[in-house]
C-alpha cells in the first residue's frame, strides 16, 4: 500500500469519526421519545448517516484520483518507450585499444536510433539502466555544455540477447556546428569481463604509442586512461547525428580516453577539454568514477 492510498484511508477515517460524533450529539441532545416516535427518529438517524457517509466518500475521490496520477508519473519508461525512431547508421563505435578483448567492433543485426535531446531525456534513459549509470549534472562539468543528448545502438549478442550501447554526450557546440569541447560516456552491456584476461591487457599495454595507465575505479577494479597523443596511437570514435539525412555517423578524432568494465558493462569515455592538462585529467577521473559508482 503506497503513501497516497494510506492518506485517502486516513481521510475517510476522519470523516467516519466526525459522523459518529455528530450522531452521538443528536442522540444525547434529544429527550428519550415515546415508543411510536422512536422508530421515526431511528429512520431519520439512519438516513442522516447514509448522507454523511456519501459526502465522506465523495470528499475522498480527489485524493484517490491524485494518487493515481502520481503513480502514473512515477512509471519507469522502457527502452522502446524512449527510442521509437529507427534511423540509418554508417558504423559503430568502440575502443580501438580493447577491440580484441571486448569485440565490440564485431556486432550483428545493428540498429541505430535517433538521439534524444536534453538532460531530462538523458535522465529517463539512465533510469532504464538501474544502477549502471549515475548522470553528471552539466553544472558540475569543467566546461559549459550547451548540448546534452543520448544515442542508442542495439545489436544481438551471441546468446541471442539484446546488446544496448548508449552514448551520453555533453558538448559545447559552436554556432557553425563544430564540437569545441566535449565529454562522451559510452556504456555497453557485455556477456563477460574483457579485462579478466591479464595476458590480453598486458599485450595492449605494450603496444607502441598506447600511452595507457591504470588509474583504477577503486582499489579492486582497474580503469585505464590514455592521454591524447596527436601523432601516435589509435583514434577515438563517437556518434554524431545528421538531422537532414536522418543518419547516425561516427566522428573519428584524437581524444583522451578512459576504459573499464564494471558489473556487466563496458564503459568507454572520451573527452577533449581546454585547460591545464593535469588538472583536467584529475577532474575527469573523479567524474568518471562518480558516473560509474555514484559516489
């Protein structure tokens, strides 16, 4: 029983007590009647009680209606409620450093959906993911993000289950449409931990130009950070949307990247931000941990 239903029941109980008190007062105030008149008064009291109970029931109706409306507003939307417009897509995004481990570059039955705009839409999508995502308020980012949007790309996993990839994007976009600064949080559900095989991880770390270091989500789980190196290393990819063509494409660029696995999800974060390189990296490490853990 929810709090709104309890409130309605309490309200009806109050009306009931008022009715009982009213009837008692009438009985106490009236002298004891002769027997012929007692039947008449009993019928009168019964009619009065019926009318008052009907009034009490009517008074409770707006609260009952309000409880229903609040329950509807608190309904959690599903993926299909949110992403209803399927669009064309050119290619998927993934970490080039860890593609041998997570194989997110090899997906089948891929479907692209038109991105949802605004922080509220991002929150609604995050709610469908349970505790896997803890969105960052745009005010807490180290730059002014005038664009907030979320992308969705689905595919089939080997066991036939649905794989969902979301890209939560915060961008400072110029008037001409250029992404000046950005942070993209890409989250994908996977069947197994791609970082469980230490041999693969060690091979990746030994690649020339990889520039990887483990900054850790916490004391147990690793999280790899790669500082942007314009001349060396693999590229970073993220989704963008061509509104006129109704098409998802991926941008290929250089960026600072985080990569980790946690509780069934691969997290791949890329950013390009102005400011002191070391201070921005420390700030972003803290933000990424908050996005994953909620701390």
